[in-house]
C-alpha cells in the first residue's frame, strides 16, 4: 500500500464519514471508490479525535468532526430509524457494493428506491 499525501477534500471526507459512525474499514473502502486511493485503517483512524490515533488531529479537522457529529446525531435523534438520511446512507452503501460488483440492474433498482425516498 502506497503512502499518499492526502488532499483536503480526502481528509474532510474521511473526517465526516468517521463522525457519522462509519468504521475505518468502511471509510477506507469509500475513499477507494470516491478518490481511487488505498489508505490504511490506521491512516483513517488519525482523523477520529475520539481515538488515540486521532489525538494530534488539527483544530480544523476536529471542528469538522464535531460539527458533523452534532448534525448527524441531531438528525438521528429527531427521527430515529425512520430518518431519511439513515435510509439514504444505507442505500448508498448498497449501491457502492453493487456498483463494485458490476450489478447494474441492482444499482438501477436502488437508484429508483433512493429517488422515491427523496420524493
């Protein structure tokens, strides 16, 4: 696995995904899909200020993490499992898996579900 100097968009993506409760493995896979980069779980954990590995996270990314976490928890607390954001995040994960597997028919079906979800 190559070491990459991560760009600000990648760092922000990682920080926000962790703030929303994604595991380092999930984030790592999402970074591969979104940015084409292989990053280690240890690299990802550096962007989680709740972990020992994230103890030295910069103030900028701490602010992003906690602001994202607060917004995400507020959304979840207001509606719980019925919240649209929760369902759309779950659909997005499944779409990503189906796309990676080359299952276009499932991707189209899931996109239709997401469109209905959004109204």
